[in-house]
C-alpha cells in the first residue's frame, strides 16, 4: 500500500512517515497542494492523508481532482479544524474519513484499516498462486499455514506481482510500488529484492516462479 501524506507541519509529518513505514507502508510526503497534484499524477496511490490548512490553500480543494484521477483512492483528512461544520464539509467534499488533531496513532491505523475494508476492496480478500495464499487485507503471505518472513520491500514486490499474476509487470511499476520519493535506489536494488524473494519462496515450497522479462520487467506464475 502506497500512501501520500500532504502535511506542512514538519515534525508531525516526519512522525507519521516513521510510524507508517514501520507498518510496511510505502510513504511519500509533500507539503503543498501543487506538489500533491504532481505526485498524484505520477503515482497511483492507495491512500492520501490530507491536511486542510496548507500554505497554498485548503486541502479539501484537492479532493475532487484526486478522485477524478484515481476513483478507488482512499482519502482521510487530518485536521485541527474539528467543528461539526468542518467535518461535514470534508465528508461532503468526498473524503472517506475525517480525523481531528491531535489523535492517537492507534486510532489513525484503525481508520486506515476501516477505509481499506470498503466493499470495493473486499471483492478479493485472498489470492492463491501455487501453494501460496496472499492475504490482501493484511499484507501477509502464507504457505501451508506458515507466514513467510519477508522484509517490507520483499513483501511489496510480492504483493504487486501476485495481484498481476500471469502478466508482465513493468520494472517502473514495481519501483513505484516499493520505493518512496526519498529512497535512494541503485540500478540493481530491485533485482536483489527479487533474488531474495525467489529464494524464500523456493525454500517455503510456494510453487511459484518469477521470470525476468529482459528490458521490460517481471512475471509471476505458478510453477508448471
């Protein structure tokens, strides 16, 4: 799951980024509406955490354009403006939820889980490929009842490939799913993640092959 934080309070945004990254999310942060629009044009985000009071305008003005470009996007407003009229305005503008600052991180994560459980997202709860079962809601990979021990970026690679199983996934798409704007990515970093992922899947008996499509990307399928 890739998250965009639109927040101009530097320390607060840094704390959010750290907390979300620890939970295995890929996180980008911007502090202006103009930067948020540009980021949303470049990356297909799953969730936006959106402040209202930004240096170049009200965050709610961003909601319609985000929705137009990505109808399945989840949006949670994070704001100190907590009057009933403010909350109603946020929800009426199209936000999925409205969380009033200050708030506990546990509540924020509960709200994120809630928006991820919307009916459209529940159409597929688990994906099976070979002997692997991938739990979409909880981002877990299981083989024969045993949860695979994958680091965050290996998990993001696997999630992206499993969701597009049987199809070639562009290298650029994988990099967008795995790395944030601020990550330093070497030319062979993605290949190293995939190499380790292949080894762990083989050791677990997952019955999965990940093929490199030279110059294009990767394809995941069940072993023949």
